[in-house]
C-alpha cells in the first residue's frame, strides 16, 4: 500500500494483481482512478509483453507528471471527452440554450475557457476508488460521487470490474446508478502499444480495421458541432479503416488536414461504428512485429482514437517502463481506444442519444478485449 499527497488530499494506492485462469494474461491495477497499470499478453514467440504504457513507480500516478500526460490508463467520468462551454441543461438542449435547468461545470481545457474535458478538474480518474471485490482473476472497484461534485447533479455510484478470462481475454464492465437525473458517459482510457516498444518506437507496424464511414464533426478545439463528417471517398479518407492499414504510416500526412484539431498532427477523432451488433468484434488492431492481435467487442456506438499526438515533452519527457526498454514515450508511439457513446450529445440533441440517466435507468458499459496471434 502506497500513499502520496495531491492537492489537499492524501491518496492511497492499492496495487492489485490478477491472472487469467489458464495463465494466458496477467494484469496490475491501482485503486487510484481505478487505473490499469500493466497488462501482459503473449507475443508470437510465447513471451509476455506489457502492452500498456505507464509508470513503474506507482506513486507517479496522480502527481503532476501524470496529470500532464492527460489521463493515463484510468476510468474516465463522470462525462468522458468534451462538453462545450462546460454547460448543459436537463432536459438537454442545443448548446445549453433551452429552458431546462442549466448546469455549469469546470472548463478545464484550453486555458479554462472553452470546454470541460473528462469530467472536470477532479474527474473519476483523480478519485480514490474503493476495492469492492477481489479474486485471483478479477477485481471490482467502486466510487460514490456525491451530488454537486464538479458541478454535476445527482449522487452517482459507479462500479467497474476488470476480469481476465482464459484465452487471453480482458473484460471491462462498468455499471452506474444515480439518485436523480444526470449526464453519464464513462470509458476506459488505456494507452496501447502492442509491441511493448520492443521492435520500434512508432505505430507503423500497427494495423487497424473497423467499420466506420463517419466521424463526429468538431471545431479546431475538438468540440462537437452536432454534425457528422463523411470519411469514405472524401478528404478524410486517410482515416478510413474499413480496409486494414497501418496507423503509423499515415500520421505525418494528416498535418495538412488537421484531423485532430488546429495545428495537430495525428488522429484524435470520434468514429461512429457501422453495423455494430455488440456480438462480434467491432474493432481490430494487430502488430506485424510482435504478432499480438487485439479484437474488441462492445455494445458502444462509437470510439475515440487518439494517437498520442502530444505525449512527449522535451523539457520533462516520460521514461518508459523498464520492461519496455530504455528511452521515453514519444509522440505517435501509442494509441488510446475509447469505446463510448457519441461525445457531447448532451449539447447536440440532433445526435438523438439519451445520455441523461435517472434512478429508473441505470448506466452500463462493456468491452471485451480478446488477444491472439495475428495470422
């Protein structure tokens, strides 16, 4: 058990380890942020590799060095991604312009003036979660979020279960209940590199494939405007992954189009799944080098992909885990894959998504990550 100081609070970090029943995968977690710190799966030679980026020193989670890394492998909430102007109404309305009760939550991005990101200054990633249950192959964390915290209405209780199953399957299940109407959009925010930085320091060997013909349209600050942008056969076709292709090889070429915002090079976009039944994999990623393949099955309708566009800071670079070799985490060397609902739908009724949950309507989220060896 470890403790450290963050702002006015003393935070406790409990490190928990789990293993798949057949020994095909191993993982470590900490109670701070309900964070996944390590996930080991086997490569094409049968050797284990840690495919999550992070810190060997667990006390770094929650400190300034981690906060600058923008939400490193925790659970996001109470509302993942961005909220325009940090405002919304219940019932929802276009850009909080309706007659419903208006709420103001912290604007914690872009010099605190344009939007809320991942639930405010102290989102679920920066909270101390309780350990509810623990077994050899699973762990469940719980968090009680009091009414009015970060300006959000309702007392919300959230539970997340991480479970390793046989055949290298990593399941994440999230459940939440509230005592009064409130917006909820939760997601896992793991940073992946399926090579564990063994062969390369880029994503050139990472191949992705999933069905999506449109992304959420945004402004230069990545705030949704209520529209969709077609990607097939357009200037955005570079990020059309309906056919398998390398993620890394196209990243520099995105500079001209600023897919990920003004002045940004890379991907930071919300894709809308096409024909996702929730019964078969919606997203696939594999490495030509390590041979590790990841197939994700989820009931969520969208996913945000972020290609670690700004993770490197020359003044204060982040050292890689010892098991991932010497050096630092470089830009475009990892990616975040957030399974989630359509972002900022609470300010865009035209998306036709009901993200206001009530005592009679609990929230649920699930994603199954199946690892195998690419053929």
